[in-house]
C-alpha cells in the first residue's frame, strides 16, 4: 500500500516533466529554404537581396557535416532565410544551368564538374566552399572549407552590415 501511495504521488511529477520537456521534433522549427540557381535568379529579379551559395558535392564529408550542424543553427537559419537567397549548388551537377545568357554545362569525365561551380570558385574546386554575392551577382566573399555556425555568422554579418562596401579594393 505504501508503494502504491508513493507511486500515486510521484506519477504526476513525471507526467509534468514529460509534457514540459522541449520537443526537438517540433515541426514549427524553421529550416533553410534552399533555392536552385534558376529559382534564385527568378526570385532575385523580383526582390533583390544578397545570395549565399553553398558549393558542395555528394561525396564530401565536411559538406554533410555543415548540413547537420552549421545549417541547423537557429541564427544561421534565421539569417539565411530572411536576408539572403540560399542556394545549394552541386559542383558535379550534370544538368546545364542557364545564367545571363550563358549555358554552364557539365564537363569532364567521371569526376567532372559543372562550369558554373568552376566559375564561382575561380577554378579551385574545393568543397565545401561558400560564396556570397551581391544582388547584382558580384562576389563579396569566396570562402573554402568547413565553417561552424559562429564563423559563418561572421561572414553573413559582414554582408548584411554592408561592411564590405567600406573596404578599399
């Protein structure tokens, strides 16, 4: 009887703790809307804003790590969603991309690449690489390598604060 009474007294506390526990599977948690290159150019024509390009490959481990960590950070998600057009560009994409009247095609053999990726990265194909562009497609930052949320936010804030405009060329 004593155990039953103790169970009856403790059960509501467990139930309350379960209900009050944070729900990490909350569908209301925002995620980055990743645009294709074509979707971004159409949206940017109507409402210009800076462009964030994540140049990646399917086989890149550090790219996947950024997807699982950096691109899940709430500050990164908020900034990329509100202040940028975020584009995921597979550097080995086989489909042709039409941009400003130029066709960017897949070139090379088994380990080929899309010409747009090579153009954005000045031919230095290293993954992951993030590229930040103005709304007029002028490059602000070319930044190779994995970035944690803190380091990426520094680059994003550099663009949103327009600090890059103060630098001399």
